[in-house]
């Protein structure tokens, strides 16, 4: 990851940490369940965006390099990793 | 939420907060993207489990009460809220 | 389900069937993978919408009735079914 | 897609078409909503598996080739397409 991108991701993670603390506070204050669920959905969305940035970096660097190499085994490994991620995020 | 259930949810949220800190550390240490993505998937799963516990409480208390009331409007509101949650979580 | 709603759902399912046939044709014609994936995403969206309509009907009728009954066991069963659906659709 | 893989995907799509017909029959027969939803979840799973096979083929052929080319623009396009798919499948 480039330094700039890394900083952006760290800022987002810090914000997510704050959101988790906020959800805990809502639970303590016995707030309405649906409001708590809305906040959980918001955090899931924020995490998805971090995951997507990380995935894009991964494709542009590690995967691009592996696919340029002649080693068939290295390429298969990248495809397997991508497929696993695709399966976990998708669905 | 019952006190016991609330405590369980708070414990889980505290653990999730720690996991987010762990992901930030991995980003700082420039760890392999796929390892970072695995951790994000783990947090998403942990948040899903908190959401499900909250939803179950909601169904067993607020929704059950609203549906037992004679007020049609109150029931429609609960159905709308559930459908919105169903749409957001479900893909 | 009311007759009108049932007809709407049947019309949508017929359209989805046509979309599946269209995807098979694209595969036979060796079309670009990403175009095929776009069509699969479109069908997933159409199925989600049918699922949501069905779920709404379910909440407004079966669940509402069960929650109005005095039988605790009947209510728990509905909550369990909803939670299972919530877990399957949501991730 | 290799001929063998194409045949496998076509067989699966034909089976999915049959499942959609089965769901329409359940709706006509006014079957229990939750049973209908179970069948929709089954079809979503089957479609996910077809999508994953298609994505794997795509990675192993088109993406691998694009990444081996010197053309930066061609590589960026593949990354953009993958990211779009990643976002759509993964919520």
C-alpha cells in the first residue's frame, strides 16, 4: 500500500472504532433495537469500503505481479485467494 | 434487552473494538492484503452475530407487543421496519 | 397471499425464468464472462425482490396471527423461522 | 470457457430453470411462505455457484492475459471490472 492510501485506511479504521464505541453506548442506554441495528449496518458499510480499497490495492500490486510472472503455481495461488475472498464477501 | 443479554452484547462489541485495532496494526505493519481482508471478514461475521442477537430480542419483545395490539398502524410500522432491515442485511 | 399479489409474483418468476434462459444462451455463444456475471447479478436482484414480497406477506399474515395467539410455543416458532431467514439472506 | 466447463454451467442453469418453475408451482398451490423462501435461498445459492465458476474462468483466462500485457490501460480496465463485481456480489 502506498503511504497515502495507508493513511486513508487508518483514518477510516479509527472512525469505525469510534462507531463501535457508539453502538456499545446505545446498548448501555437501552436504545431502540432498530436504531442499534441501523448503526451496525452503517459500520458494515464502512468496513466494506475499507475491504474494497484493500482489494483494489491487492489487485493492482500483488495480483498484477503474480500474473506477470511465468510461474503457473504462483498465479493459481492468487486465483484461489481471490476466489475465496469473492465467496466470503459475496453472499 | 435483558441485563444478561445486554452484558453479552457489550462483551462482544468490546472484542470487536479490539479486532478493529488489530486490523489498524496490520495495516501499519504493511501486512499481506489477503490477511487483512481475512480479519475484516472475521469482524463482519462478529457484527452479524451481534445484529442477529439484537434482531431476535426485537422480535421477541417490541414486535410481539406491537402485533398483539389492536392498532393496525403500529403493526404496519413494525413490518416496515423489519422489511427495511431484511433488505439491508440481505444483500 | 392475496390473488393479486400471487399473480404479480408469478409474473416476476416467469420473467426470471426467461432471464435464466438468456444466461444459458450467453454461455453457449461464449460471451464475455463479465457480461454473463452482470446478468446473474440482475437475476439475484429480481429473486431478492420476490423474496422480499413473500416475506412481507408472511409478516403481515402468518406472523401477525401467531403473535396475536396466546400460545407461546407458536410465537417462538415464528421467531425461529424469521431468524433463520434473516441469517440466510443477510450474509 | 473450455467446452467441458461450459457444459457443466449449462447443466446447472437448466436445473435452476427447473427450480424457478418449482417455486412458481409452490406459489400457485399457496404453499407456506417460509417453504417458498427456502427454495428461493436454494436458487440464490445455485446461482452463486455458477457466478463463482464464471469468475474463476475469467480470472484464469481474461484477467491473466490482460495482466501479462504491457498495456496499463487494459490492466486498469480489468481491475475496475473485478472491483465492480466484487462490490455487487459482496453487498
